[in-house]
C-alpha cells in the first residue's frame, strides 16, 4: 500500500467531513485549524505533498482519528464510540488555544451545574481540571 496515496484520500475525506459540519468553511480556515498554510493543505488534497511526522500527529489529534487510519488502516478509533456532537466538541477543543480551553471548561462547568444542581462542584483551575 502506498501511504502517500492513502493519506491523500484520507485528508480529502476529512476535508469533506469538515465541509459537512460547516458548509461555510474555507480551505484557508480548515488549514488554519490544522495549523498549516492553505498551500500546504492544497498540496495534500491534490496528493502532491504530505505533512511531517508532527503534522500527522496534529491532524490525527485535531480530527480525532488514529495515525493508523490516516495512513491507511481501516480499523475504528476509540473516538468512534462518541456521539457526533461529542466528536465535534472534542475537535473544537483540541483546535483552540489554552486560554480558550480554560474559558470553555468554565462554561461547561457552569452548564453542568445548572443541569445538575445537587452534584458536587468540580473546580477548574488555570492549569487544568481538578
């Protein structure tokens, strides 16, 4: 199996899914989400380029897919047990800055407490969740 051809197919699948989630997303916005330039993304989509090792890891993490799948393995990942909304939240969370992650956690805690007033409060600290 030629991993370059497989990656080309997989990144196109991920791009199509991104457009399904947000039909207004541009290639430049998607490239920014992946942490690359639009030209890099275009090369990947055309099959004329590929990311470095860190790029593969970043794509897999942001898109909640395994490296194996990204390179051609057809097995499901652990994320497949999540509902689509949960996968979307995880993808967005992984694609934002640490400062925004902290804000998102505080917001999630607020909604959780509204929906579960009898539960013990979980505190969100600057360095993560405690």
